[in-house]
C-alpha cells in the first residue's frame, strides 16, 4: 500500500544526492570504519551507523550510534569518532513483556512509546522485546537511536534531510548497508512525519521514497 493524502510534506534540505552525496557517503563510511577500529574487540560485531542531519536552511550535524554495548563508547569521554553519539533518544518508560520463543506478540506486548508520533506515522510501534530467542530491542538499533534522538523534543514532526551510512556486518549479503525490516518501518514513519531520508548504498546516496511505504506501520 502507498501513502496517500499525507498532511505532512517532506521538506528536502540540502539533499545529498549525485556526486555530492557520493562524497558525503564516503566520509560517513570512513567514520564508520574508524569508529569500529576504536571499539573493543567483539565476537559478534555490532552495527555502526554515522548520519548527517541538515535542517532546512541550517547547518549540518553528524550523529552516530552503535547497536551493541553502546555504553562502552563513553569510555574516557568517548573515542575519536566525530559527531554526537545517539544513545537514548527514544522516550523513557518503554516496557517489554516477556513472551515465549516463536510466539506472536499481542498488540498489548508491543512497546509503543516513540518520539516519531505525528498523526501520519502509520501507528508505528516497536516490536516486543525479551523473547526467549531475541533480546535485542528495536530501540537499540542504530537507525532507531539516531532517528529518535533527532525527533526528541520535536513534537512528533521534523523537517530536514538525514543521510545515513549503515554498517551492518552480520546482515545478509546485499543487506549489510540496509536497515532491518523493523527499522525500515521506523524510517517510513519518520518520512511520514516530515523527515527526508537518504541511505548510502554501494557508495551512492539513495533517496528513500515514502510512497513505497505501507500505510500501516504498526508491525
């Protein structure tokens, strides 16, 4: 299903596309690699994402995040990675109900608080956490942390452009620079709430199309 009659119009601010976008993607990818080299050694490498947010007519700012054991990034005031680290950008009070492995969460099990809460967000919700087989909540993903950080205090809607370079080493082939299906829902919700989003893939800046998002993003 496609989005129709959305009341929030995406405002493109200094969209990073073309040769400029490729250069910006190269910079963000280099920052991902540098940040990873400064992290403690891990058996299961986490996702690292750097993003650049440009508000309409404003100055760009860099945000970055790590999906696993992010608190380690604060060691000695952080590493040399440039930009503001996104850690707890989503609303407090998210509670998860433990469910059995393989069980389909009920609507009451889903963690709903989000800063991306405009009227057009497609009823976006985070999935339930603390299943027997998966302890990694969507709000701990790098894309979630960055987007929620940007929307914090924005009243649910946000204009501007967010360019993100995702480094997901454990993702399937062809998906290592992409968001997981749950973060894709959040990206769609953020676009419905006014944020223009561009992802770096294969060295190019790929404009995300809100018209390709499903209308219902509740998961």
